[in-house]
């Protein structure tokens, strides 16, 4: 039976552009899962239990594990409603992470030797379970079928350039209208962890396009600014028939960006040690993958810094909320430790993060610092829920008034 909750709310009747962005980070995807589940619960308190995040955001963007969450939130079920509610994300990770990232055990010298050999001989995981799981969930669902617009970055190693999948483009470029399952597998194919993913698309005229994809984190581990730019491009192309704002009015954007945590506080690396590293040590060092950690963190932080500056110059700082924990320690900072103990720690980190103060990155130090008078993330998310609910009601009422005129 189809839901009575209307998912369509024409943007032309609104006053804001709403964006949700979710970082990459493997099993740490549980952390944003906890955050967005809290937000969705507050929307349900306002608008009813059938409310889903896809009903409120003009675009949801995600990289790697964030790309998987994005498709879970936006892919339609048989009733043309989202396959998953946000509260389902936590249980999904708890159940599936140990199968996606099977722990092979073996500590000490022999365990380290196996890890080093694996890093040299091939990807740490064959990806077969992940591929099967994603295809079972998403089937043949295409990019253009998502219930709201999505943006998912990948990187094509044959072309040596980012390949961005967006439902905006899928509507006009059939060869980019790929299966969501292929997009998810591609954006999650982190070097050293999973194999690169190849697939082809075909349009109605028989033209084909091939893709040779690896982790979207190489392009944008934090896809916030990417999503904003793609929406802006769409505004420019479709003018005010789509969004009632000027293409440069970023002050009308309402953006929630959720990170998967980082281990900055541990200060794992330094120049004195790294100066002696060769290829192998950059790939594997004391259970860590320095080159992977560095490129993903650099990408995420740079986007956050630029986005902070953008909203600050527009005097619209409260329209941008970044929720991130940069104090992860030990196993919780890993992207693939999927033991029950570690997954439960990540759940707790997400829950505690809701209670922490709203923070913004210090542009000089890169450390997240509490915003004076900014309240807690819980208070900020409740405020966001109210804004999102009001915006959606404004659009629906505007549509009814336009129809009656």
C-alpha cells in the first residue's frame, strides 16, 4: 500500500535549498547514522512517523560508506518510499560490517607479516560479500529513480579524474544513469581495501560507456561543497523554474554535513618518522594506512574550511552545521575493525557526539573548537528539524495556493 506521506514538494515554492552531506569512513559510517537518525526522529515528532529524510532534503550527498547510506535513504521501495529509515542504519552496520570486513585475527609478528603481505599482494578484502549485498538491496534501481536528488563522487583510474554521479545529470545524460549498486560499489572501492570496480552503461541508442572506479574519497571524502556546487549549477541551468533564488545566493542554503570521525588527537605521524618511509611504510605502518588516512582527511578538512569561510562571509554561519568528532582513538579510528566491541564503541561515540557542543574547525590548527553560545549538537539538530519542517510545509502550501489561483 502506498504511503499517504507526500514526498513531492516543489522547490519552486520554497525559500531554502536543503543539503545533507555524509563523509566516507568505512565502519565509522555508524557515527553519521546515529546523527541522522536523531534528526529524522525529530522530524517525525513534528510531521508524523512516516517522515523520512528524503522528504526534506533537496540533495543528499555521500562518499564511500556515506554513498551507501545515501542510497539507503533515497532508493525507493515498492511503495515508492525510502527503502530504509535513518534509524535502520545503525542496525545495518552492526549486522553487515563483520561480513563486509571479516576479521582474520592473528596478532603479533605473524599477524603483522600477513597484513604486510596482503598490502603487497592485493586488496585486503575481495569485496564479494559487499557486492552481493548491495546488488541484493538495490537490484536494478537506476540513479534517476532516487526519491530526492543525490550526489555520489567516485574516481575513474583509467581517465585519472573524478567521476561524479548525480541524479541531476542522470536525467539528461543516459550514459551516466547507472545502477545505484554499481555506483555504491565504485565509490566504496578504497585502494588497498577493496578491488577497483568496472562496469558499463548503455543508452537507448546502443551507445555504451565504461567506468573504472575506485573510492570517491580520492575526489571528495567530504562531499558538502561538491553537492552545493552541483545544486548551484542546476539552479543556473534551470533558472527560477526550479529554485526561486539567484544562483549566487548561497545564504539561502541550509546545509548539514556529518563526518565519520578522525584521529587527529592521537597525532600518529610526524615528519621525523615519515622522512624515513618508503612505499611500503606509506601503505602500511603499525596497523595504519598513512597515505589513505592523509588523503581522506586532507580532502574532508579542506572542504569544511572552505565551506565555513563561505558561510561566514555571507553572515549565514548558522545555516551550516558540521558535526564531526576529531578525538577518535585506537581501533575506533580504523575504517575496517568490525568487531562487536569496536562497533558498539562507534555507536556510543555517535550518541555522545549529539550531546557535545556545536564546534567549528579552527582554520589555523584544524582542531574543532566549541562555538561560543552555539549550544549543543542536539539543540542544533532540533533547530534544523524545525527549519526543514517549516520549509516543506511552505512548499506544499505554496503549491496548493498556486493550483487554486
